[in-house]
C-alpha cells in the first residue's frame, strides 16, 4: 500500500515514456494510428490504467515497444495529456518534485529517423513546448508539484548532436531547461568524445547529470566524473568498484536509482530484488534518490518505487525520507523554491 503521506521526489523521468496504456489507447484512436495486436491491454480491475505487453527477455523487444508507443505522441494536446497525467498522479502519491529528461530536437525536427540532418519545424516545436509548459504550470497550480528539465543528447549523435541540442536551446531559451545530460546505451561512445559539447554546456550554466553505470560498469561513471556531474542517472554499477563508491561519497553525488527499470532490463538484477545494489550503496553512504525512468513502459509510478524500496528491499520510512531529501537537494529547481519545499515537507 503506497503511503501518500511520505513526501517523494523524482529526478529521472523520460517525459514521453511516462505515458500510461489507457492514455496511449486514447491518443492512438484520436490520431488514427493502429497499434500492434496485443501491445496494449485496456483497463481492467487489476490494471485500472491498462497494461503494455511485450517480452523483456530480449532488450530489443523493449526498444521496439518503447519506440512504437512513444511515436503515438505527436500533437501538442498529446504531450499535454501525457505530462499532466504523470504529474497529477505523482502529486497524488505525495511527489513534490519531478524532473524530466527531454531531447528538444524530437519536438522540432521533421524527420525523427534522421534528427541530426533534419531541418527544424519552428512552429511545431513552439506549439509542443508550449503544451509541455502548460501541463507543468497547470499541474503545479493544481497540486503544487514543481518540475524542471534536463536537456539531453543521444550518445549515438556524437559531439555534433550535442552542439545541435545546445544551439537549439540557445535559440529557444526557457527557464525549465536547467540541466544537460546524455541518454541511450553507454556503449555508444565515451564522454571524451563529447568533451567540447560538455564544456560548452557547463560554461553556459547547465548543470551536468548524465546517464552512466547502467549497462556499462564503473568505468563509465569514472569517465563522467571527469566533468564534475552533480548527479548520475542510474550509477548503480559503481558498487563494483570500492574506490568509486568512496569517490561518489566524497563528492556528494546523488544517484538517480530506477528500481523497476533496472529489475526489468539489466541481466545482473533480473533474478531477484536482493541482487540490486541499492542497499549496499546506501549503507556505504552514497546519496540515493528514487525515480521511475520510464514510468508508463514499466507500469510503475514514483509511489510504487518507494513502496518497492520499503516492502521488498526493507528500507525504513526514515530511509525513504532521506531519499526524498537527497532528491530535493540535488534537484535543479531554483534554490528559493527548493528551500520552501524542504521547509513545507519538514525535511
């Protein structure tokens, strides 16, 4: 049973992948897009928000389902509904902050299969981002939940992709863009390959929060540390290197841990929840926060992630409050807003 009275916060949500099955069905119908048979089940008594059905024994099935479902989201109203759903649902579970990984190029390019070379549709981007901003503002006004965005580039785009993302958000400034990071499989390049872009992002005031230590081992986290990140997306495989664990503690870096995502996708942690390193990292003194990663795709929510930590992994209510405090302190929202949230939550 999710305890709504425990304040929560999430720093690692891929915006479009927060979509619920019931919302995906409605959007597909509205946009007249056919959905592969069996991929989405409608709501029932056991799954009031419906369910996505795909075989996780092969990670390629996940990526196929991910792309198929996220590609249903096309129009500004689609983005508004997906984001507003997630924010209000999370707030109802006790969430105070939600930060999103967003690749702004996806909202403006005409050819999503060739993003780097595709021309930008300025009006499409403005309309979609206006809808995203409205969803964030409306959810905050209705529930109090506060949001922020980490602009990301895909690793496979190379340094050229980083520069295009930074050029784009420089041309379209928005106070919601507060961080910068990378997504996609860590085997696609090293951080040194994007060094020029990383230094530019830091110089322009974006706070660094890359993915590392998920598919790849501790070296990917060490490589990220060369560029002084404030947070690491995932980072759980740091446990394999005691010296790295000590370095994370020394620097006070917060890990964005996504339990359901790790359990579903990573072979190291599929067999049992007890194999997940969150307990060892936490007990060693690493700052931990909880997040969903792709809430809709994994049928989870921030409340469920906290409940897994408590009921399955035996973290106490005080531990959960520590996760929340870590997340709020590590968030990229303005300091005065952060201080008010911490005071209001008595953290």
